[in-house]
C-alpha cells in the first residue's frame, strides 16, 4: 500500500481522510449526548455500537488512483469510557477532545480499542 489514509467512519463510509504519514491530523464529529434514566447515551452519524458500548471508529485504508478507499484496519474511540465528570464538562462546553497515538507499539496503525494511554480525553479551554 502506498497511499494510506486515516479518517473517521460516518455511518458506513470513511470521511475526512488524511494521509497517514502526516505529523498531526484532526477530525470533527457531531455527537449528541442524551440522558435516559440518569444514563448518558451518544448519537450521531459517526457514533457506532449499542447503548452502553458506543464508540467512534478511526478507519485506516489505502486510497486507489480513482479515489476508492479500501479499509484494512479500524480503531474504536470508546465514548462510554470517558469519565462522567469530564463528559458533563464537555456537554457544558460543547466540545470534547481526544488525542490519539495513531501508531501502535510495533510501529503499525493503531487498531482495536484505543484505551489510555493511547487516547487522552479532555475539554479544551475556550
């Protein structure tokens, strides 16, 4: 593969693709947080999974000469793993940040679940 990109998955499609060899990348996803019986749930085009196990996919793939995307790996950013107090702050601020180490310990693309310390969630100061 010679044209590897990473993006977020919106419904079933890769979106906001960025070359995987850049030093920094950023994506944005609209996520609605809803409360039901005191439990937070997440909704939006980039939100995947079942209630209690919601996540956003970072999806890796090779882009062919016709701009086709062939996915070969995905990493889950687990929304339900964000501390409740941090999520409450993010809801007030209207923004939650995740800094993700995109390279795994073997030098390959991060895949499976991105757990701390590979992902750090925060609410940026405005």
